[in-house]
């Protein structure tokens, strides 16, 4: 039974255009906005653009879980912590993709700082590791990512982010498996306290450009509704969030035309 199941997992990864090593997007709010998130300040910016963390004014922490296509072996679990201090803002993040004998991990430490009232910069050191059933031990490598964000007006903010510019990757018995170099650029416009629209372009060294767009609006106090679309291939996302006191719970759903639905949930705690 194990061999056919492993073949199924490989087939799913191939349909997703995900290499055996990838930097997975994290956060229910980003997912609901089709991950058009490079300019938005959020706890999950540790996985999208560390520069935006400089706008944090208080401690924040959260956990995340996504079941890709409702397959346990393709689950993604993550955590993020943001700690602002006088010198800047630190961020710590972790994820695990997969279960059982197939697992991938990422551990990262970020630091961001305001360079001016409008310009933020951030950098993050990453360590990736993976373990497959056919390997006796896990293997890993280190890389980094960095980003900028610029608030052009009170409503419009732009962001840019580079991941793995050194094109590093896993050293396997069959050769080096490089992780893609990824560049993201985009922005969001806050029409009011009730409506936000975000868009970005992502270019990976392995794949063509992808355009992503998301919409968030607040139909009632502390309630957030979100929608997103990206392509090609075209993918649809949606979600909602609710804040009660210092805790915010977000839900998201992404849809793949061939493989179906992927639900996700995250819980955030803000000190203030």
C-alpha cells in the first residue's frame, strides 16, 4: 500500500507545480487574499515580506494549519512570533510540511527596521531541512531572504521581496536540488477602514510570472471577508476572520480545479 500512496503524493506535487523543496506561503489571511501580501503588515509577514514587520508596535504570536486537498500527508503546520523592540522588530517563524516519513521544515529568524517614516527594510535567515522515506537521515541548507516596503501615501503601500537570491538548495545523493529564486512586487490600497485591495506579481526562477489579487472588506465590526484570484493556472481563494479582544481567528479556502479544496485556519494573539 505504501508505494502506490507515495506515487499519489508525487503526482499531486507535480500537479501543483511544487518542487520537492519549496518555500510554502503561510497564514489564513494571506491565503484568502491569494497571497497578494507582499506589502501588508501582518503576523504572517515572516513568510511574505519581513520589511513590513517594522510597522508592528506590540508583541504578536500565532499558529496556522492547512490541509492541502484534505490529504493529511500534505498538511502544513506553522507558527510565527513578532517582537518589536526599540532598535527594530524581530520575527521568529517555523513550519512543517508533510507527516510521517515525509517531512519538510523551515526555521527562520527575521529582523526589520524603519529606515525613514515611509521606508522599511527587513532580512531573514532561513534553514530548510527535509526527510524522505528512502533516506536514512535528513538533509538541510541555509539561505536568506530580504524585502522593502514603502508607504507612498496614507492609503497606498508598495512592497518588494527576494527569496533565496543565492540559489541555494539541498545536496542529495543524486545531485544538488536547488530551491527557486523568487521575486515579488506589489502593493495594496486602503480605500477606508472597511475596504482593502492588494495585488502583486511573483516571478520564480522555475515558473512564469503569476499575478495575484485580493479583496478584504469589513461588513460588520470585527468581521472580515476576503476573496482572491491568481493565475495562471487560475486559482480562487476566499476566507473570513473575526477578532474578539486580543485574539483573531482566520479561515481560508483555496480551490484547485483538478485536486479540489484546501481549508486553512490560523489563530493570532496580539498583546494590545
